C-alpha cells in the first residue's frame, strides 16, 4: 500500500470546512472556557457595599470614584479558597478626602497578609494584617487600589495587593 501525501493547501481547506461545520455558540465546552477565562466585573457606584458570596465571590468589583468614606462589609468566609477582588480609583482632589473601609462585622474573621503602599509623594511602604485581631482594613486617601482576598479558613482571610495613596493604609481591630 502506498502513502498518500496531503499538501498544505488541502489541509487548510479541510480546516476551513471544519470551522464552518462547528457551531461554537452552542458548544458547552466553549461556553465554559469563555466563562472561566473572562472575569466577571461588578461596578459599585458612589455607595457603601455589602459584599455577599452569591454576588461577589470570584468576581472583580470595580469601585468608581467616591465622594466620601465608603464601607465594604465583608462576609465571613464559608470555606477556604473563597475569593474576592477589589479595584478602584479616585479622581483629583476627591481622592484626597475619602476612605474605603473593608471590615468583617461579625468579629470572627481576620486579615492576614501584606499590602504594598506606593506613596504619591515618592515613598513606598507595606502594611501587614496579623491574622488574629485585624478585622478592619482602611485605604486612606487612595488614588488607586488593587486588593485580593482569599480565604485561608473560615476565620482568616489572606489579603494582598497594592494601594497608590498619599497616606499609609491601616489594619486595626474594630472592637
């Protein structure tokens, strides 16, 4: 039996025909791939935010510029691995008169980790959450932030990210 050679032009034609025959929009695999590779964004306006697992877990929350202090009330994690992502930007002079306060209102979960602070005056620093008493994180006079939270357990939330700000951010025990 002899060998049959298939040229490049023939392969290109076969692939083109195959592309036309596959209905990518009806493909469950393709839908799952798109959902897993494109993050879901939620925009929070000039308002406080009650964070919930069903609405915010695994998604990115974009915070538009705010006109005053805003609080993100965080839920106690249900299990290790629960994730949240917050990004936001202040604008102009308004960025110098606002705080974003992230806290666990139940006093049962604590921040552990480090956040880099890039000072708009040219200095850099870092702030640490101790994982045992820090249940409030305050971004002070921020120009931009990118904060990720990942549950270590139901009592500790890892925190990492960075903040561009004129002032240093703080961790504290709210009680």
